[in-house]
């Protein structure tokens, strides 16, 4: 595997932040050295624009009976009972049993802005029996007229490197976050202002500043009725204090100081590391470390991080709107990246595959098409489970630690000697 070429300093994609006086995005994409594939590009959340609002969605469980919600706080959220569409309680692998092939599709920001991408993938997930994780940016539920309620660490009051949504788009986002949870998906957090550069970058935040940012992100979700004044929309059907158990940081930065705070808050996992490989995960600072991973990149000797933006960075360098004649080949290449990564794990060590995305139409929407085609190609295969991070965490928490230790001895693309029946015949940990 060679060195990822020509990706340092990809920056400034996106428009100006409305009413913030700041650039919408200050993103960097770092190259990767062979082997580690560390920091193979950082996430890029562009400004969200366009579209009409949506109406409320009735909270109805799987059995079709209406629930009487128990309102929490100002009524922005409510306890509506056990989340629908969850898998059966996880059980431990039996001796010699082949592990499932877990695949997690996740979405940074999770704002709906009239491009139809949020409902598109909710529909696709329902069609294929998939659950996903939506890392909601708390700022996407705060009206721009109330932007001074946001006090970001090391940044001016009301500042944000992503744009505030229009009122209509906040309503859309509420509608689809509500629907997502009722259809079995997880609602995590992508925090708020997405600061990736300069002195105010999340890379420089202390554990105490992370705690403040998290508190604000939760408040924007739990108090959207107070902040918007809207009383005619139904509440989000979950207790966010209990729902929120994991996150992905902006640009995959600052996690070392986030983790101590996340652990104190009782979170269960973090998905902010950019240096992951396709191996069975371990814990870091008491949380499951569920990183974006290096995947085979068709036509190249290096690997690329398992996120739409990083594939884009390798294809079109410093633009999200390259000449359209490139799109068919790039769409095929992006799909091949995800599918090749899946096949490598599925046919060898069965390490879980973690894929990150944004609701963006970069380069003609080819990365959205790649995700859709990947889901259609892998869903329904034997032992494949398309789950949320929370559901995967439930499963791995239920496993015998000795079995997990044995699984972690398998390298990327390494099949168990003698097959799974022999490899996991016992549960004695390796020396």
C-alpha cells in the first residue's frame, strides 16, 4: 500500500455562513502513510440549503397502537416507550460459531434541507431491514434568529462554521429525526458549530469545554419548542439524555479530550478516529473505539478512509463540483471502495465495517448513489447485519471478552486458521 497523494490542505469547500460572519467550512484533508493510514482525510460538512418544511409525524409503534407520550421538559421530547424495530436481545457467540458481518452506515449532521436525502435513505433502510446512526448537529434545531443562544468554546457567541437552517428546514429535520427513531435508527450527536481550524478548533478544546458543547447540543434538541415557539409539532419521541450514547467529532478532531468527558457522561462508544483499520475493535478510555476505516481504493495502491468526503478528496481534490464527465467512473470507484471493504471483511476476519456519510450532493450526488448501491449489493447476504452503532455496541458488550480478544488477533483480511469452527472452538484468551 502506497502513500495517499496530493490531499494536504483541501480547504474552504462550501459557501459563507448565513449571519455568522464566518466561513461555513474550514476543512483539511490529510494524507496517509502506508500501514497506519492515519487521518486519511477529515470530514466536511457543507452549508445546508434549500427546500420546504414538513408536518408532524404520529408516533406509532410496531403493533400499530397509538402511544400516549410522556412529555419531558418543555415538551420538545417525550418518553414513548421502548424503541420500535430493534433486534432481539443479543446473545454470546457459541463455540465455533461464525461471527455476523456487521455494517454500520452513519450520517454526520443529519439535517434535511429539501434535497430529499434524509427520507431517501430512511426509505432505503426500511426496504432492506437496515438500521443506521444519525449524528445530529444540535445547531440544526436552533433558529438563526436565536443564534446568540449558542456560546461555542473559544469562538464568538453565535458563530458557526456550518450554516444555520431555515425554519422550514428545521421542521423537516424534526420530522425525519422523529421518523428515524420510530423506525429503529439511532440518534447520536455531531455537536454544534463544526469548528475545524484556527484557535477555536475543536482540536484545542479541553474536557470541560467539550462538556459545555455537549450540554448545549443536548439543550438545542431538548428545548426546540422553547427556542422556536412552535407548539403545533409533535415532540421527538425519545429521552435524549438516555438516547445519546455516542458521537463523531467535527473533522475527526479533538477526541483525546472528548473521551474523558464522554466516559463521565456514561457514553458507550466514540466514532471519531480517522486511523482505523478493518479489525475487531477494542475500548479506549472505557469507550468502544469504532473508527472510520481504511478501505481498498480501486485503481490505487493506497487505501482511503471509509467516508464519502474522503473519497471525494481523492477524486476531485479541492472541489465538490468537478466536471460531470468524471461522475460515472467516480461513482463506480466509490461504490467499489465500499463493496471491496465489505468483501474483504466478509470473506476473512468478519471485522465490522463502519462507513460515514453526509447528506450532500457533491459531484452530482455520486457518493449518495454509491451508498445506495452498496446497501443493495450487501443486504440480505448470509450473516450480514446492517445495524446502528448503538446496536453493534449492544452486541459486542454481550460477548465473552475472551472471544473478543481472540477475534482481535486477526489482522486486516486475515481468515481464521482452520475456519471459524476451529478458531472459536474454545474461549481461552491468547497469551
